């Protein structure tokens, strides 16, 4: 029964010369090896892509966290200024360009990676609310300013 199953292969091997038999056997054994190597490389590439995306997320989050840290400082300084402490005016003038730099840095990250990270819509809303707050700040009371900063 088994002999009948392998008869075509035996017949083929009997008709081939020794070098041809070696090439055939090498081909048969290298197909699974090639498939395994393809799967291995594909899996490694997925891991590299995942790590790269994680690195981008960390870089983006760090930039956003620094922005919000400075916005919180801005909130406190503005609140103190609007409550009558003029010593914070100069500190705000120093802090504002730093916040502008953070915005430019995040905009740069958004232009490069926003679609990939899915952050474009969220950042646009935050940036627009910040710009609106900056325009309206001079006419606000201390509590309004504090609440507006907090709602960012």
C-alpha cells in the first residue's frame, strides 16, 4: 500500500542522475525554510513598526505634557495678575514665547505624524481654544481666566 503511494516519487528518483537528485532534495527542503524565514522577518518587521510607533507616541506625549505644564503655570500667573499682583506681568511675558515654541513643536509633530497617530483633530481643537483664550484674556476676570485655562 505505501509502496503504491510513493511509487511516482521512486520512479522519478530512479530516472534522475545524482546531481539532479541533490538539487531536487535541496529544493524540497528549502521551501519550508524559506517560508519560515519569510514569516520570521515579517514578524520582526511588525515588532519594529510597533516600537517606532510607540517612540512617536512618547515623543508626542512629552511635547504635549510640557505644553500643558506651561499652560498651568500661565493659568496661575494670569490668575495672580488679574487678582492684582503686577509682579507676574514680566513672568508672563517670558512664559508666552515658551508656550508659542511648544505649539510650534507640536504643530511640527502633527504635520509629520498626526494622521498616523490620529491626533490631528484633538490638537486642532486645543490650539484653537488656546488662541481664543489668548484673545479674550485681557477682558476676563480672574475666575473666568482660571476656568478657561482649566477647560483646555
